C-alpha cells in the first residue's frame, strides 16, 4: 500500500500530464469517430478499393497469366475500340439490361399489386413467387439450358405433340432466339426480388389513404395513378437501381446457359471479360473490358441517385 | 344536405356478428354523435354509411335514396378519418383539390372553393405545405377542409380529435361545432368520449355491444338515462350505483342505510333495486347518511371524495372545500327527485 502510494506520488506530475493528453484524445469525438471507422475502412480498402484499383491498373498493362506485365498506357483500350466483338458485347449488355429490367419492373409491380389484394391462397402464391429467387442461379440456369435444349427441349416437345411445329426449335443456336432465351431466364430469376420489395412498399401505404381517395371519387386506376404510384416511387428507385446493377453485371446465367454463344450473340461485357482474361489469359485486356463497365454503372447510379433524392413531401423542415 | 335513415342495420364479419339491428333517424342538418365504449361498433356503423363496409342486413337511406348498393363515391358524403388520411405527397391545396380534380371541375371553381374552405378554417398561409410540415391540429383542419370543399350531403367524422392534446381538443371541439352551425350540413360524428358527445351533439346515440342503448338529446340522456348502462356512461365522474331494496317510502342499501325516494314505484315494496345517484348531486348535510371518507381529491374548483357507505363505494363531488380527513365520517344527502332506480338484473329504469 505504502509502496503504491509513494510511487504514485513520485510519478504524479508525469502521469498527470500524460493522462490529460490521452484523456483529450480519447474524449475528442473526432478521434473517437476515427477509431470507430478504422475497422470498416480497413475492410473496405482491403476488399473493395484495392481489387478495384488493381483491376484498373491491370487494364493499363499487358499482363498475361504467368507473366507480370508492363505499363502500356491506353493500348488495351485502343485495341478494344477496333474490336467488333467488344462492341457487340456492349450492345448485348445494354439490350439485356434494358429489356430485362423493364420487363422485371412491369411484371414485378403487377405481381406485387396482385399479392397485395385479398386473394385466395395468398400465402401460397407469395411462396410460389419466391421460388425463382431461392433456387441457386446456376441450378436454374441449368434447368433453363435443358428447357431450351436443341434436342430435348420440353417446349419443342409439347409444341410438336400439339402439332404446331414439325421439328425441334434450336433455341440457343439462333442468335436472336438465344438472346430472347437468356433475357427470359434473367426475368424469371429477377422478378421475385422486385415483386417482394415492392410488396413491402405497398404494405406501408396506409389503407385509409385508399379509403379517403375512394370517397373522393377515385376509380381503381386513379387510386393507382395518384396514390399508390407516387407513394411507391422512393422504393421503385431503390429496387430498380439494384436491378439494373445486377442485370448489367450478370455473369452466372449466361455462362451456364450459352457461354456467350452462338457467335458471341449473348456475350455480355462480364462474360467477355472473363473469357479474355481467364480463359485466354490476357489479363490486361480482360481488365480493360471490366473497367469499361464502370462508366455505365456510374451512369446508372447517378441516374437513380437523382431519382432517389428525397422528394419534398418526404421530409419535414423548411418549406422551400 | 340530406337526412339519413338507418333501418335495422346489421353487420357480420363471417360468423362474427358485430352489429345486431340498429335503427337511427338523422334529420336534415342535425349533428348526431355515436358514442359508446371501444369495440361497440361505432366505426363499423359509420363506415357502412360511407360505403366502406358492405351492409349485411337492413337498409340505409341518404335523402330518399336507399344506398345499400350505391358505391361510396356516388353517396355524396365526405369523411374525416381518425388519422386524417391526408395524401402525404400532395400539398394542402392539392389535398383539398383532389376530389374536384378527379371529377374534372374547372380551375376557377376549384380555386374559389379552396379559397373559401381555407378562409373558414384559417388555412390560407399553409396551402403550399405538405402534410409532414403541419402540426396535428393543422392536419386535422386540412382533413376538415378536404371534406368541406366537397360540399357533401353528409359529413362523417370518426374520432377526429383523439390524436390531439387535451387543450387543442377543446378548441377543435368548438371549431367543429361552429363549422356545423355555419354550414348546417348533416353530420354523423363518432367518439368514445362522452364529454365530446355531451358538448357537441344535437342528438346522441349511445351504443353498446352492437346495439343502440338509447337515443336522445344530451340533457335527456343525462336527466333520464333509459338504463343502467347509459346512466353509467353519460356523466363524469360516473353515477354511483348502490345495491339494496325498496322499503316503505324509501330505499335501504345492503349495508342498512336508509335513503329517501320521491315516490316508490307502485307495488315494489321489498323488491331489490339499484339506487343511482350522480356524484355532483350529493351535498353535505348533517341530517344525511353517514359515510367514511377514504380519499380526497381537490381539483381547485371542486373536491372529489371517495367514501364508503356501509360497504359500498360512493363518489361525491362538492363545490365547497372539504376539511374532513380520510377515516373521518361525513354526512351526505341528495335531492330525492334527482335519483334514478334501476332493475338489478336487466338494468332497465324503474322510476317513471
Ligand atoms: N374486419 C373485421 N373482422 C372481424 N371483426 C371486426 C372487423 N372489424 C371490426 N371488427 C369487430 O367489430 C367490432 C366493432 O368494431 P368497431 O371498429 O366498429 O369499434 P368502435 O366502436 O369503433 O371502437 P373504437 O372506439 O375502439 O374505435 C369490434 O368488436 C371488432 O373486433
Ligand atoms: Mg372506431
């Protein structure tokens, strides 16, 4: 006891000033905030920023698998500019994204509105709608691959049995048919996410608003147009941003169903990048294709960012 | 404006019957309040008038038209909801204009009607705001404004004041009353607050468990409640009920206290009865019955005393200050002409 007390006495001036410096640091909310952010920032840098940076850097080199590359400036991009397959993949990606996202939105919204009504077997229908979402993508892609198989397609088989066609349809062998098929598969897979999210949004709309509008004389269409739709726009903006991002970067479905064929007609930028970088070993060129997706994704994000910006009615505060 | 007739109306949700045959006549321009404890079916009845619930049996007329199968928008009624149900994405002006825009009224008419309603309700400075930017009382007024611009045959209100604080509630009460005197539109108003009912109504409909217990003007219900339920429901604090029997020209409680009666009902000698006595009709009287004070609650203007009258609780309200302490005995009496006798089983009124 005595020892402790005397040591404490001896060192008091030193510890006192140290403690006050430490106390200042640890109670300063700026520093505290910094320390709290370190782990999250570390994870983000390690797993997001670093690979992104590495990818972009690689696109400026002629790295191949097994051979460290050298800086070549914009050479990869100059190559891509004259590469018709690359431009075809850009076209395919845009077509795929626009058609599939549009269709997913319309069908998803329709299903959400339907499920929001008092249907018989409502919970059963909700469960059914979720199935495509639960099945792993690769599994559903393989199922579609069978459905659209040139020999064993169940569609061809049924149509033949009904006598509507005389020979098998070569679903994945014809460029435009193949595009339609992968888009169909993507829609099938993506609708549940949109339907369920929009349903959640619909359920936040107070039923008394519909009652008030009904008494105000609104028809069913007007209820949707003037009450449901405006109240749903914030959620629509979020869900469509995600949908566009996921569709634009889709890889699994295409790779499992067509590998980009026939004659590159279903190659998306993601699949082409993978093929060039990993299968052909031209890491630099693959990285350049992947990097070329960034401006498109940024544009999509900006678009929804402005779409997402809180509308005036959503926040209280000043009346500007 | 129109009268509303409710004839033997019933409502069942599947096999759960919630309204068992209700008859109410509402005259043109009348302010009628449906009042009753929670779950008695007030909102259901109101929503059936509005057309938001279909009618399981009976008939509702608005004006001279049976509206059972008329869709809500053709009934020409306007409703103010408990949560106001303002469209959050529309400004105050758009909220009020919505119904007129839907029926494609011309711009000048819309504007003049909004202007008039906003003038009546003091909403002019708020027309460009969104509901989020309004206080509870202002939202309440916008909800009324939305009803007023419609210029409907009937106004329906479902507990419009229950989300407001006590002071604002009193203020809005007056405003709604004034509004009615000004517009003279037939109004059906639902509340579970009997003070609101007493102060605002031309006519009160007391409901209980899906039936109508009594219909009458506020003072009729106060002075001559038709049964024990109405007697206990109307008036605050509620009426005291003492169990006992009629004996001679008076009433003897189960604890043996003798209370006076103006006139005993004929042929009731010795029969059990319930003696109903309003707290505010009790006075201190050295010649009265002795009761033991249990709790004293002074409110300034008056004093509430909870006392024990030979085993039964009695609540008294005195205008004067009370000096007695808990545990002491005070003597009280009441004017025998202001008491009510009820049947102990059926609760029906025994006195004239
Ligand atoms: N959709 C429904 N299905 C089954 N029962 C219902 C339904 N709506 C209401 N009820 C029942 O009907 C009865 C009357 O309900 P109502 O809403 O009219 O009560 P209320 O008098 O307005 O009560 P409160 O003062 O609490 O608003 C209640 O017992 C309620 O449980
Ligand atoms: Mg109610």
